[in-house]
C-alpha cells in the first residue's frame, strides 16, 4: 500500500494544495465495467471484484460494515474521488467537521440526504467509464 505521508484531519497546509490533486488516478479507475446493480450484488461475495480502484473498493467495504478497512483504503489514495469517499466515511461515523474538510478536498458539495442515497450516487458515478 502506497502512503503519501498525510493523516486524516491534517490541516490543508500540511497537504498539497487541493487543486493539485488529480481528479482520478489509475489506481482509482475501475478496470471492470460494472453496473450499480452488479456492484450491489457483489456485496454478497467474500471479496470485492478485482480491479475496482481504491474509491470503489472502499465503498464496497463500507457497505459491508468494515469502516476501518474502507478508511485505510481511501487514506492510501490521493485523488478527488478518494477524498469524496473519505468525506462519506466521516459523515457515516458522524464526524461532520472532518467530512466537510474532505468534501472540500474533493471539490464536492456536502451531501445532506440519507447515507444510502449518497453511497448509491457515489457508486453510480464512480462506476461510469471515463
């Protein structure tokens, strides 16, 4: 797992400027085209589909209740998509200040609807071919 030397909640001064973050990276992109339905169906499997990319892999683990693993995965990625999933995870745990920080890093508006709706919207967006 590659580390970028930054910790969750670290100030923006301690990170590269958010506008220097890539929108996505090769490690973020799903190499396997999946529909949202197929992605949801994969949650019954013991492991995520191969080559999902880190943001989708983190969403997969989050949906299965493994917040810690999902968080470790997004912490090891440096993209706006990973920051978006990171925001969702902190919203899920109820840490709204930290979630707001990560929404800003992702350049995404804060989501205020149900967590299940946000998860589905994120998964659908991240599953789309680029």
